C-alpha cells in the first residue's frame, strides 16, 4: 500500500515512523494491527499515554455513546456534566484517599502545557524568576519547558538562549562519589554564592526520556525537605511516570512527600486523548481569571474516559496489587536478558524501566531487531543507550512474557549471538 505521501508531503521533523515504517490501522489492548494485516505487540504505549492499552472496550463504548448523543465535545472552560463527573471522580478516587488537597487546573491538553503552567505559577507565587531542574531532565518542547530540559539537541532547537534556569545533578549523577545536594545546600545558604534563589525546582521521579534514571525515595524526601526549609516550591513532573506507570497512581507516593505542584498528562484520559492537569496546593491558586488560557482546555471526550478509567482501575487497590505482580515479572525477565550481555543492567522503576547497554549503539540495534520480530520498543537516554520497556499496565501475563521472549531474541540478534529470525520462529 502507498506510503509515498508520508515521505513527500510530511515534514522531516517526524521521528518514530522513521524507525517503525508500518502503517498502523487498528489497535486493541497491547496490540496494533497494520493495514496489510500484521500484528505488533506494543511495549511503547504512546510513551505512556496508553497505560490501559489501546481502545479499552468500556472506554471506547463510552466515547461512542457520548458522541452518538451529541454530547458537548468542545467547551473551552465552560461547565459540562462530563467535566463535573471527572472532577468529582478525581476528588473521590485519587485526591481524598491520598490526603491530597490540590486545586485542579486544566491547561492546554499536552504535557508541555502543564509544565508551562506550573513554571508560570511558581514564578507568580514567589515573585522569583529562576527555576532549577536536573541533569538529563525532559519536560517538553515549548520554550519554558525546554529551558528546564537537559538534551542539547532539543535545547538547540529553541533557536534563542534558554534563560532563567540552571541544572543541578540528579540522584547518583556522580555515581555516589559526592554527597547529594552538597552544592545546592551550600549555595542556598551562602548569600555570596551568586546563585539567584529559585522560585521552584522541577523534577521527574524517573527520567523517562533521559535514560530511565530513577530517583531513590530518600533522595526525593531530602529534596522535598531542603526546598521546604528554603521556601522553594517543588514541582513534580508526573506526565510520564504518573497514572500508575511506576506502580502507584502518583509516582511520588512511596516517598511520602506532597509536592507543591504536580504536572499530569499522558495517560490521564485513559484512552490516548489529549488532556492535561496542573495540580497545586490551594494557597498557590493566585491566578487572575483568564491569566493562563487556552482553546482546548475542555476536552469532554477526555473527561468522560478519564473519569471511567479512574473508576475501573483505581477505585480500590486490586489493580495496583495485580500491577505489582506484573512489575516483578517484567523486572525478573529483564534481569534474565541482561545475562546475555556483559555490563548491561536494568534501570528505571515499575513499568517505566529498561536495559542499559555498555555500547551506546546496542539499544538502537535491539529496538530494530525487536521491530523485525513485531515488538515495538523505544530507546532512551542521552546517547539512546537504553532500551525502554513500557507495556500497558493491564497487559495479560502471557503477552508480557511473549514480549520478554522477543526482547531476549532481539538482544541476542543485535549482539551477534543469533541467526536470522525467520528460521527460528514462525511469523506472527
Ligand atoms: C512527554 C513528557 C512531557 C511533554 O509532554 P507532551 O505532551 O509531549 O508535550 C513533559 N514531561 C515529561 C516527563 C514527559 O514525559
């Protein structure tokens, strides 16, 4: 089937489809089907936008019903029953049981939108300009979010100086050789340090794009306490790590901390629909009406599926318990795979994990070999040195094991320990 139009008409800014040239037509659960009839097991999950798999049948039926009844689709920030139901459900199932009292803001519907809103709010509340972020952080592609992002290629794309932020070392940046926060603590206490007191520090608990570095809970706690002592706001960017990806709804829950501001997007709609939230403590709600605005804040289809997804997966702890078992299976499978390559090791936390290889080009080769065997896996890290595994959180056990089996074969093939795939396994 024709694919020329993608090459001739679409901008060369596209990226995923360069490595995965198939034309995907239908999708269900952990599988995507191409228009010429092959099936791919999806361990990418829209970079974390599809935590409950593709087209969950109950959510799909709700979308169909809502559209068939001419429910309001676009509403700016006007009131709709769909928004009411989402807010009530989010309060009841997510906030109240976790003792979290956050105001809910709907910024524009993407991850970078919620980060921009968070940075703007932190600056407005504190009257300070400077933001600190971490080495290898990724927070989005608009200017404010880019200014707190690490990747030099992406930063360069801004075309202008990215100002009013500096980078500080993430957990274990010095491989344990230096005590954590030694620099930060010192400069915050020294009025002669020349480092402007920041409005906020923005952090990912697991660096999804920056190589799956996972912060330790003690480190997060220490960061939280240090910032509190200095009256600096803590922003957790939970765009990728949130909505269950690491094993709990918010990724920071096991640390027992309460961030001042939380950024949520990717999987909050539960259905791959564009939606984002900026959550903050009520005393930070100093916005003027309309001071941060956007045309697509009222995505009612997203509200409808988001509310139902929270009910389906988070109304008691059964899903989280089941997920804990799957996380164990994923991690022991990955450990087994690392035995094939000297110096490779498992990184990340929960279902936001992967394998780092000593040779930076191995991960890319593994992803390519996986694709040949109908498994979608991405790479992560400053040199794309990590193979990243993000299956849907509700993946059936047999599909999880199947993906791990393909991964093992792909690793063997990429490292020259295996022949051609067609001789080993029948095609899917
Ligand atoms: C994906 C991501 C973003 C940006 O989200 P977009 O929807 O692509 O704008 C921001 N922060 C983190 C941690 C992300 O993973």
